[in-house]
C-alpha cells in the first residue's frame, strides 16, 4: 500500500510541476517546512532523554496541571500531534489516567496556537530566508558532534532553519500566483463556504500530517489577498480537526485507553468546530474587537487571535463535563469480554519513541506474562488462579484433585501463552532500548528481561514434573500420593504469597517475609531426601523407580520455585 501511495504522489508531483510551474515554490516550501518539523522533533527527542516523560508523570496530578503541561510542552516542541501521541502512549501504558490524558490533549490544542502566532509574526518578513540559511549551517556543524545533547541541539537549529526557509518559499510561491491566479474567485461566502473550506483544511492537514504546515499555507494565501479572513478561519478549523484524525490514526495499535483518548481528541475538536461554525459571526466580531483594542491590523495576526480564542472556547465547553465525557467514552469504547491472553496487551509501536512509556509497557507486559505462567503452573499442580488467590486453606484445596484429572497439553500452553509472549516482549524491548539513554532506564530494562527469562524457565521446568505429579498424586499408594501432595501444597503456598505481594503496598515487609519463608521450604538438604527415600524403598512403601522419580521431581519443583522468586525479585525490585 505504501509503495502505491508513494508512486501516486511522485506521479502527481511530476504532473503538477509540469503543468503549474509556479507551484514549485509552494509545494517545495511545504516539503521543506515539514522536513524541518521532523528534524526539530528528532532534536527534542534526543535532548529529552526521558525528562519529558518524568515531567508528565509529576505534573499531571489534576486536570488543570494536565492542561498546563499540554500547552507548555506543545509550545516548546511545536507539535501538537507529537504531544498527543505522547499522551496516548502514557495512557496506554497506565502511567497517567484517561482524564489526565484528555487534559494534556486540551492543553496541546491551546499550545498549538503559539505556532499560529509565530508563523503570523515571522511569515510576513520577506527576508526570512537570509537568517534561515545561517541557522541551518550552524545546526549542521553541531550534527557532527558525538555528544548526544550537542547533536540534539544541532537538530533543533537545523529544524528551525528549515521551517523558516519553508515559510519563505511558500510566501514566494503565493506572491508568484498573485498576478496569474486569483483564488478570490473561488471564495464561497456564507455557511456553505465555511463547510467547503473546513473540508479543504482537514484534507490538507491529513495530506501534510501537520497543522503548522497548513497554517503556513493559509497565512500565505491571506497575506497575498487570495482568500478572505472568513475562509482562513474555516480552513483553520478544518486543520485543527485534521490534526485529531492524524492522532487517531497513530493510536490504531494503542491499548483500549489509548484508543479512548484518541477518540476524545476527535470528539473534542469536532464539538469545538461545530460551535465555532455556528458562532462564526460572533467570534469574528470578538476577533476584530480584540485586534482593535491591541492595535493589530495584520490579517495573519487576526487569524492567530481567532486560533487562540477557538481553542480557549473548546476548553471552556469541555471542562465542566470532562468527567462525564470520560465516563461515557469508557462505556462507548468498552473492553472486549474475551481478551486473547496469548497476545501482547501493552506493547505497541507508538510507545517506542518514549523511554518511560515503553519501559512501563514492558513492565506491565512482563506482569501479564507472569499471569499466564501462574495459570499454567497452578493448573499443573491441581489448582486454579482463583483458588490460589482465595482465602481457602491450601490443605483443603490440595485434597480436591479434579483439575489433576484433566489432561492438559502443557507444551502447547507453554508455546502459545508464555514463549510467544516472551518473544514479543524481547522484540519490543530491542526496539525500545535504542531510545533509552539513561543508565537507570537500561538497568530497569535488564531487570525486566531477567524477570521474563525466569518466568519462561519456571514454566518450562513445570513440563518436566507435570506427568509424575498427575500420576503419583492420583496414585492408590497413599504414602506416595501424600509425598506428591506435599510438593503441590508447598508450591501453592509460594504462589499465594507472591499474589499477596502483588496486591500489597510497595515495600510490604510482611508479604516479602512470607515469600522468603516459603522459599526457604525448598532449601531442603539433598542427603536428608536421599535417606528418606532409601528408607521408604527399604520398607517397600515405594518402588525404586518411584523413589528415583521423587528425587528428580523434588529438584524440578525447587527449580520452578526459585525461578519464580527470581522473577518477582526483578519485577518488583525486591531482594528475597
């Protein structure tokens, strides 16, 4: 599909350049501007090093703070789409709530208005390219530096220079068109015109994937008199709506909450657009009034005033109903009743660019891996997860051997629910690590990799003991079945203590001590085991083959237990 789209785009460019030679500056300027935005974003990513992610976790404690963060971060990075995708990644990873994510989205729309002011302010200077080129030159010099921070600064300089250069070329292009084509003849008045130009702004933003790039084109057309302020406003509303659709496309692979946030962005912009169209005359009156009060005559600056008022209006409409809106959004986009536990829940490529988001995703997916392993191991010893997590005494549960009578394909369960998921975690981790620069982040990833490896090994070891556990626990030989019931109950106690830790507050000493206690129950002396089994064989209580099996199975069960404790140590950063 991508190849087809690329081919069509190339052919379209050839046709347009050949047929409308004067459009070369406009299209090339837009391309330079877009490339500058990409370079600028890469620079900020290199400089952030997880800083922005940590800031989001700290300063989004309530809706007001979330809005402020969204506005400030978008003002700095000049990309509402990037901040929106960033928020979706964090909501998907469970780092911030859905309400906080919506707050960031509202703020990013407001922060987007600063871009309109910047473009309106610098876009009217005919000699903008004269200082754009030196900025690019200085940026390229810094790009050759090995230090990540300096290189990131170089990307930022080069990006800013390219943005300025793109704006200059777009303005030159519209100046060239001013004498040959008069867009004013296509300027449709009234409600119909608002709807048509809104659609044009939406499509332009979807094509260029940048609200700022669309604003540059709008303001260039405004400054040369090609379109009226009314049409410019309609185009701007369409561009804002297009940016939310772009965000929605980026959230296709996000978690259920990520999809909800993307939908919230679309609904918010759609509601604001409808209200702005209905109240367009009143809003334009306020724009003219504000412009008169602050002595602004430039039409592009008037559009920047509208852009700010438009986003403030949207926030004012949404804030009183924010909690209800999120409630109904959660009801509308509900979790499927039957989730596929074999597939990753938290891993999606939209998080990879953000170190903290991807780290949280890996952590949550590793916990999901443990849940899958718990189900398999518990079933293998004749329990289910609900029994392990209940308050029913283990001594009572171990007597119920209904589940032991089930013939389960342990190899298939291991391959489909544990091994395949661990491979997905490894693949995601390998990609995410390229965006992690801090030593703490790399150490955390290493711990999670150890946890994943230990979970896989524990489940794999369970395959070695399962057949004997099933066979001898159901044996008519009460002494033999009793010994295997002890193995089952000892492991069940450990599994329950781990589950207690998982629902306990951080650093719960009682829960940690309980795991340590049941871990110690596996530190039996091998010589004592051998002597006991020799005695049972001598008494003809068990056969030599059964005794040999018991020795091996005790060893396998111990390995399962130790691997699980090792996984919990790494997953919850404790030392047992």
